[in-house]
C-alpha cells in the first residue's frame, strides 16, 4: 500500500474519447508516494520507502515479452494500480514490484512523477534508433517535447531543431533546452524551405512528432529526408486519420514508427537521467493542484495556455 504524495496529470487524462469507455474510473498514472504496508511478496521494500510505481507491467513470459516488446504484452495493458493515482492511497500488486523504484533523497516526489512520461520519451528514442550525427527534429514543445530535447542532448545528439506554434512554449523550450525553436510556416512547402535554409540539408534524418495534431504529423512527413524515420509519439482521436501519399514516401524510402508507453528498462533510465541532473524536471512543473482541484488541473492541461507540466500534490 502506498500513500500518494504526488501524481502528474497526463494529456491522456484529458482525452475524453479514450477515458469515457472506462468510466467510472480513478485517473492518474504518474504517482509517487510512501509505502505504508507491505505483503509477504514485497521483498526488498519496507514501510517508509519513498517510491515511484509504474502503473503497467508485463508478464515477462509471453512471445511479445520474449521479443522485448513489453508494452505490447496483454498483461501490460491490463495491469494498473488500484484504484489510480488521483487518490490518497493506492494498492500495488506483487507483479508491479518489478517496476517499483525507490526514489533517492535527492529526487522529490514531484520530480518522481516525471519518471513515467520521461520513460515514454526514452522508449520512443530507442525505437527510432537515433545516431549521434542524425539531424533531428522534434515537433511540439510542451513538457514532452522539451524532455525529448533534453534526452537527445544527453545522448550526444547535437543537430536538433524544435517546432512549436505557441509563443510562450517556444520561449520556455529554448530557455530550458538551449535548442532553436521554429514556428511552422503557413504551408508545408514553406516549412520545408525554412528547414532547409536553417539546416543546410535537404531534410531531417529523424523526426519525432510529439503533438497529437494531424497537422503536426503532416509537417513531420514533409520535413523528413531520404532514408529517414518519422516517429509518431502521440495519438489523435480514434476516428481521425492521416492522408498518406505512398508514392512520395516510396521514393524517399521512409520509415514510419510509432511508440506506445514505456517499460521497466525505460523507467530505470529515466530515474538515472533525473538523478544525474541531465534532465531538468523542476522547470517543467509549472502548475500544482490539490486533490480537490483535479478537475481544474485536467482542464489546465487540456487548455495548454502558459503551462507545461501540471502536478497534483496530496
């Protein structure tokens, strides 16, 4: 049993089309807290431990797990802590112990809530197989986009450009990452011409589309160069679809990848990056809410505004 201290608000918590079929449900899946009770199987954990708990865990036994596709495991999608992160206490199953991490004293409960979203970023970068000399583009400069920029820099990537429409987020992303942030042009050809002028190259090698907007995905497909990889990180509504010109992609020999969630390897890497200071999580947290203000926090996250990461403190 964990007494919840902090829980981050994810964009997924604002997606009514995704959450409504599950209702009634306690949302929140980026939780940290203090262990208050332990069962017989909780080997290595004690009452009083400060922990982060990943809400999804794989079976480690099925064909997908044997292929290290842990996030696609049927067990992974079915597991969650009970009842959710936006509550005073939540129960952790023995299966979850494989991805329950003890927080160092140097990492606050608030910072610990960033382990899950940061792990998702790491998972996506791993899938895209980024190389040190890759020309890289990140489309979307919210908290996730900024984490992409920080992780890429931590991994030695130097040729990075970010794109964002919102002026406030453009400024915050540049302040936190030191990466150049451009605003997309009025048309896709204009954006491509600007990128070519800025980079001196015909196109990017790797593009991470962090925004769930279809226009952002179209921009990503426009900016990619020959033999490049476009990774789609966020999902639009289930009814939305993206026009895909096969011939254009064919002659560029593109790869299109998608990334879902994160696994126990990614969360450990995320904690290491936070602990080392290579990812600055404190500047990402712009709004804090009480448990009674969860609805307000969800609306703030959905409305974006002058906000990056919203946290619920309990």
